[in-house]
C-alpha cells in the first residue's frame, strides 16, 4: 500500500479539539489502501503554555514521528514569562509578592507574547516546519508517497509544503478552518500585514496537488481569492463522528432516574454561546406548568452556565424538575448519558464563525445517535444539517415561541429518532474515503510527473 505522512499540530495524547479530524481520518485510511505515518510536534517545544494531556484516546498504533526542534519565538516568550510564573508559584505557596511587582511581571508576560505573536508570519509552526523538513530529509528509513497536512494553525501549511519539498513528494492541504478569506486583518501596528499572509496562503495552495475544505464557504472563497491551479483537485470534506470516541458504557437513561424526558447538554456555555434563550424558554414552561405534570421535561447540563444565564436564574429560579446541573464527568460517562437521552441540546452562537462551523459537539451528538434539538440563528450551518438530514428539530433564537413549542413537543410526543442511514453518511469512515481520494489524486499526479 502507498504511504501517507500526516503532518498535524495535534495528535494524542495532546488534548485539543483539532485532534479529532486527523485521528478519525487516520483510523480508516488503511481501508482505502493507505498506510499513515504521523508527524507532529513535541508540544513542550512549540507552545508557550503547557498543553492538556489525555491518555484515554482510542489511538491506532501508527508510527509517530516527533522531530526534536528549537522554536526561538516560543522559547523567548517563555523566558519573558519566567518572572510572572515565579511570583505565581510564590503566591500559591502563601508568599505573595508586592501587588505592583506582580502586575508588572504579568504585563511583561502578556505584552511580550502579544508582540511576538503579532510579528510571526503566520505563527511559530513555520519555525517548526523548517527544522522538521531538515530532519525528515536526513532520515534514510522514511518511506512515504504523499504528504498530507492539516491546519490551522496555518503555519502548518508552510511546514507541510517545506516537508513535501524536502522529501520531493506531492502535497495535500486540509483546511479545518478558513484562513485569510474569513479572518479579519491583524489590527496592531506591529502585526504582519494581511497582504503578506494572503501571499503565504497562495504560495501553499500553488504547491498542493489536492486540497480539502471543511465546508463549501471556504472552498468558494478560496476559488475566488486564489483560483484553483490547473491539475489540482479541490473537495469539500466535512468533519465526522466515530462512536468509539464515546466509550463503550451502556446507555444511561436519566429519564428513568428522574421521571421526565431528558434533554442533555454536554459542554460549557459562554458569552458567544449563551444558554439564556434556553433558560428563558424553560422559565416559560415552568410558568405554564409549575408542577411539571402537563409538560414533564428536564434539562441536564454537564458543564457551566454563562453569566447572563446565571443572572437570569437568580431572578427566576428553576426547579430541579426543569434544570439539573452536574459536576465534571468522564468522556465515557457523558457518552453513556448522551446515548440514553430523549434529545441532545445544541446551541449555536450569534457570531459568524459559530454559524459557519459545525463544532465538535455536533459530531459527538451524531455518534450518540439521538435526536438533536438545535437552537441558533436563522442562517446556521447546523440548522441546514439538522433539517436536511432529519436529525431532529430546530428553533430560531429570534423566535422564542419556536423553542417553547419544541420543548412542549419533546415533553409530550418526543422527537423522531434519526435513521441510521441519515447518520451513517457522516461516519469517519466516509470522511477517510474522501481524504483517500485526494491522496490517490496526488499520488497519481506525482507518479505521472516522475515518469515525464
């Protein structure tokens, strides 16, 4: 089988949201006759802060290459942060420094990082890529046929292009987010200009034999901004789900434990994605049915509420028959709870980025296989996905009556269970097949160029 070098900023046990796309894609590539090898940074070398580590990932046993590199920008940023971290440790030990001195070191820490981050073009992963390309080129035992690289962070596209050039192999780019076409220019006077970042993105695209985009809007924007090079293949490849990531515990039915249909939300709310519309609807439901006999329904929230929702609850408390808050649960426990819910609550924020993207929660909900109750703006990608594929119900946040009606329906009639055929098209196996098609194209193109 041909071999693909998957160049990714995140790979287990690093626990960042970007790990899921490459992990799920890699699991099933062998079914499409591709053998993956992973190339990823040592996190302590490329990040300023210590990264979260999780050993519970279901990770396939592929070879993982972690080049040893020295990243000047992050090393300098950590150096400027040493005084602040020193005083933070003393504070934890009961020996706080003078407030003015502590604040000064904090300013030095944050200010230096702001300067360094804004000067990078586009980020520290370019430095990593330069050194990784040199190291991989020296390896006599490295046998790969195509280099596939995922981003953002978008310096990884530069890194992937440098590695592909060093190995003399075709390049495939994978967009997990749109880059310069959807991001506002950096506004600080020391920042790298948007025109420079746009040229870097165009440079990487011209070197790619194939490109995958997480959604069509990014694909269309890049076609308009850069034009698609002749002979390259561009495809829209959405994210995916994989049930094995929810663990293997049997479903836990909170409705049986508490005597009311269970609406489950797994995650935290925050300013851009507030629980306030949902709390308002639950307050209306409670006013209509104080004893929870006509419309029995409980929202089980595994995460944190945002400040506006908390303020609303203080003024209008909900009973435990309407809202239950839980401490942190393990991923496997949450998976069991989601599989046993009557419906899974998905809230989309008002910002354009939230409306455009389908976040990790959406895919975890698909893995659970239960109906989704979506709440968000009218023009949301999640709304389109839920309604077009019959995955549940949708309520627009600008029409409060829609959400109340949806809660009543869930309470009295339930939401129609999604069909397995409507869900299975988004399984990670299907995503891997689409990525394999891009690898096939790049491999064939590289072979033809080698023959000529």
